[in-house]
């Protein structure tokens, strides 16, 4: 199964912003549903945000709602996650999972307090 590729992680201070991208190798129109997940250090993977029904519906976890925005970029063939007002508890490995694709390797986000 093909994998998605995540990029854009890094180190940022609390209150800062990062923008993650999930790169789709085939035509993005083939991916109707996609979710971003994260795994904090020493914890289980958890849901962050999703774009479903071709981008017509988005969902967010309570912990990121109002701070994170998931979007679909048809021109770049990516699903992006804009993360603003970052907190130390947002630290973790961020991965995406979409219809017809397996998990990517993830991208590390570290937020210092």
C-alpha cells in the first residue's frame, strides 16, 4: 500500500505556528477522506483533525479546535495542517492517514514552553 509523506515539522516556542503538509503521490481527488493524528512522547496515537467528503466536512479534537486548521490544497496535491498558538502539549509525532493509503513515517513537532 502506498504511503503518504508528511513534512513541515520542527522546533517552535509556545505561542508560535507551524504548517504541516501531507503529500499525496496520486491525484488528490482519489483521497476523499484524510485525517491527521499525533503521538505525544510515551502516549498512544490520538486524533487531531480530519477532512472528509472531499473537503466538505472537517472535524477537530477538542484540544486543538480553534487553533488548528486542516485544508486541502488541490494545486499542490497536499492536505495541510496549520497549527497556531502552539502549546507544549502539542509536542509529538504527527502522521496522516488517507483513503487508499497507509501510514506515513510522520514528522516531529516540538513545542518548548
